[in-house]
């Protein structure tokens, strides 16, 4: 039906199904509303963000690298528009949720904000991501001999090494951020390596046994750890970041909504208490009242983003 590059979302059809309204965006263009015809073609009907023309936006390319078990991983690399030839810049590693989320060719202001601050951003579609193949989608399951923080951790780190090898990222100025499964895998990552100078992780789970029941863990039980806390206690323990909290030396910002029923808020409180009591690094926890798994209130969204930027700039 279409060969348009970008992300197209059909929102509604005409009564005779001859026309449809959709939004279209790509990495340089926020969504606008278009009207298309089944016979072909489309007409843009809104200009919601004309100020974009005045902004200096990040450049983006799609890169690939070989990871664990020779699996090929793809990711989006955004770099500051004013980066000089051969200049190494700080790198922000973005980790998506799901784990079946995906980084796509669509608008996200965060890439451009961080590019304006001088950061490159790497957004890998690690094993577990959708939109590629069943093999990649199922790559972080126990059925494939993998699990949480196993192959997908190496997908992240091999991608970081690729950007360093390409002369873009400064290996001494690496940071990571993630939300939901991105918080889970981000929390795991800082227990496995001391290479990151700062981390911002939100709405994550850090102890799987205590999350059994209170939060959404059906996919964890069936696919990513397997079994239950009583018949697979070592699996639940070993794949929990809290178990390895003594390894964390990365200054860590934790964020959670207090009405999150997907990944319960007590998870961040436990990880925060552990990092604070161990004392190997700086840690801060910001709790947001009334917020579910995805923040809804504009003021809270702004506070979350500003505090994350402050944390990254400090460390």
C-alpha cells in the first residue's frame, strides 16, 4: 500500500474505505496528519511543529554489528550535527522496553535534545525486539537457552564497542538510560560492568521473586526466566539485578511512578536502598505520585527529563 519511509499509523477510514487518515513521522520530522487514498497518494493536512525548521537536529544512520552467537544486531546512531571530523563525543546508550519494543524511524525529541548537549545516542534493537524475525524476537528466551541480561546485554555492549571503534564515542564518557524493560536491562548492565559513568533507569524490576504476583510477570515466568520462584529459585535470583547490587559503581538515578502496576514501585525502592546501603556509588531515587507505568502528567514528564539531564551532565 505504501513505500513511504518513516512510521505511518492509520488512525481511521472513511465510511466507504476509500480514504484514510494517518500520521506520518521520521527521525527528523514530528508526526503530522495526512489523508490517503486507496488508489494511491497522500495529502498532508497539518503543520503541527513549524518551529522544527529552526532547530539544529541530530544526524542519524542505521548501523549493524555482530554480537554473541554471531547474531547480527541493528541500531540507530544519532550524532550531533556539529560534531567535527574524528571528534569523539559522549555516548548515550538507549535501551528500549518490552522486551519486544523496537527503535524505529520515527520522531523522538530526546535524541535531538541530547545531540544539542553534545552527545551521540546509540539505540540498539537487541534480541527480543520485534519487527525483524522470529529468531531475533525469541532470542532472549529460555527456550533459546538465553534469558534476561544474557545475550541482550552483549548486544548492547558490542554495539557500544562498535561506536567506539568507529571513532565516534569517547570510551571514558559512556552513559545509559532505559525505561520498563529498558530499566530492567539497564539495571542488570550496571551490575555487570563499570564502564558507564552515569545511568538513568526507570520503571524497572530488580528482584524477580518479590515481583511474582504484584506485577506483570507472565512473560517472565513463561519465556525469559522460566518456572516459578519455588521450582526455579536460582533462575529468579541470578537474573535479578538486586542480587548483584554490590557490583554497581555507576552513579545511578532511579525513577518510578507510585501507581505503576506493571513493574511495581517497590522495586526501585529496594534497588535504591541496596545501592545506598552498600555505598559504592552515588544514587538518587525520585518517586512520582499518581503516575502509572507511562507518565501522563506534563509537569512530571518535564521534571523526569530535566532531572535525568542534570544527572548526566553532572557525571
